[in-house]
C-alpha cells in the first residue's frame, strides 16, 4: 500500500504563494527527501539549497510547519503527526525564490560583530598549548559547534523587530572568540557588539536556544557578552 | 507568514514587556491621585472613596498582578543575564507568574 | 557605547527597585486592610524622612527605567526611528518624574 503526504511548498518570491503536491510516503523520510522528490519528479523549477544531507553544512534550513529546522535532520513523521507538511523559506531574510532565502545580511552581520579570529602569533611561533579545562575554554567550547545555518536568526523576534540587531549566531561567535585565549581582537569586538543592534539589544526570549538544531545556547553567550562589555566599560577599558 | 511557533519563554517576555508598558501608563495617574494631597486631606479622601467600588478594587487587583509579575519577571532576567546560566528558565517563569497570581489574590482577600 | 550605557542604567535601576517594589507590595497588602483613607496614608508619610527617601528614590529609578523601556518598545513595535522613539519616551518619562516628585512632595510635606 502506498500512502502519500500532502505537501505545501512556498513558490515564488515575497509575493509568492504555497503550491500543493502529493509525495509518496517512505520509511525514515526526511523533509529534505520530500523537497528533493518534488524537484526531481513533480516540478524541476523548484529552488532550494542543500549540500551534505547529514547536518554538517548548514545550508538546508527551512520553515517546516512554522518551525525553522534543518530539513535534512527532520523526519516527516516527527513534524506532521499524520497531517499536512508545510515548507517555506526561513523568515527574517529576503526570499530569493521558493525555498532559498538571501543570507547576505546574516553573514554581513558576522563581519559587523567582528566575529573573526584575530591571530596574536605567527607561523614561526611554536604551537600554543590550550588547556581544555579552563573556564574560558569551557565557555568557548559550549558555543563553537555553530554551522551558520541561520535557524536561530530566523527564530529571533528581536531580529524581526530591530533591523540593526546582529542576531544570535554572530553574537554567539563573538562570545566564543572572546573566550579564545589565542585571539587578540577582543577590544575591537567588544566595541562592535556594544553598538546599536549589539548584544544589549537581545531581549532574552531564548528562541535561539529553543530552536538551535545543535543544542547551542546563543542567549547564554549573549548574556556573557553583556557581562563582559559591562565589566570592561566599568573598568574604563571600553570607550 | 513564516513566523516560528511561540515558545513559553517568548510568552514570559511578552508578559514582562506588556506589564511594564501598562505600569508605565498607570504611573502618571497614580502620581496625580497622590498629588491631590497638596490641596488637602479632603481632596485625597474624596478620590479614595471612589476607589472603594468593587470594580476599582478588581482593577487594583490587576495592578498588583502586573507589578508582581513585572518584578519577578525582571528579577529572572537580572539573574539570567548576570549569573551562571540556569537551564530551568521555564519553571522559573512559571513560578513568577504563579506567585503573581497569588499576590493578586492576597490583595483581593485583604480588601474584602 | 550609548546602547551599553542605556542597558546599564536600565538594569541598575531595576536592581535598585527590586527591594523597593517588594516593600511597596508589602505595604499595599498591609495598608488596604480596612480600606484606605487619606488620614492613614498621610499619618505614615508626613514628615517621614524614610518614606520620603524611599519613594523619592523609587520615582527617580522608575522614570529612568520607564524612559529606556518605552524607547525600546516604541523603536521595536512602531515605525518610529530610534531618535524619535527616544524623544517621545524621554518626554513621557520626564512627565512621570515631575508628577512623581510632586506626589512625594504632596504626601511627605
């Protein structure tokens, strides 16, 4: 017996609409499998992004039944409960076409937060030994598994309300770098995350934590940045 | 259109923001009433007579709830931001809401 | 560093108000027993340095707290630009502060 899923997929740009498809149900079927089936068998003009299919690359995030998720690691059975499957692009980013959104601003905000490593040594120096059990390293480790999928950014209401807000992912990265003892960019970075739209704009809704597919806690990282910037400011190190 | 599902802590944040907004709108009226005392005890008393009506008492009960829930919700945020992270935020937020309801009812029992 | 300063003032005033609000709530629950009267209120507050100080501090903190919170709400929930939102919120908070100090004056002096 073949059963099918009723699937709605967003087609077009911001002024698009949901189109409806019937997709054969399979065992252990992921949402990405469904999207791929539609493109290969029903409508080859469907646009979407994916690469690794195993939760490593961070390119296949979409809004699945109202929730931002990695489609490759989401089983259909887990989200439909036997009902309809509704797949749209991520929110808080402009739609390019169908399920592909424009992540330019998302990545520009990483740069704006100075969320890049600033080396303090050269290749001539010996390899730095990092103890894994210092509080700073433990804090950095807690946040480094981010793969830039944009799920937290799409889930964040503050991003929707405040166009300057750098967002959970960029600030989480700033926090892991702030705890990296090899990094030398902390002063510039703390300044960058204390501007309009920086860490102090976070309203602690914790939607980022609730939706992160890697179980990271960007809200905790941002709280860390708030403490770090406040203490640097009170000590006169942040002008 | 693609808005994510609301989580409990999102509601906690909304309660905090809306209670704060409501309290800030209430404040000028609260101060105007107390300011009546400049013109004398009688002026203030005539207003306080009006507040004896059950409807006003009911509204005041709402204010007690708003103040308590904003206080406890704010306390949760201060702890969240400034101390080691606690994972049971949902429980804490629920407790804050529950305690605020209790405070509102305590007020009700005091006035009746 | 303006966002950081606003954040700091918002949280510091909040922290100061935590014990003040607990006190205020306690007083509300105590004072409403048997109904409120102007005589009861004024006999407690008139000439009292303690209540004058407590409520003076409360008004000061509340106005700053309202000012920043309201500016955030206006900026995030209305089409107002940051400066316009801040101007409206600061004006409102100034009115709250003046009325607040007037009220403290009214019940203490």
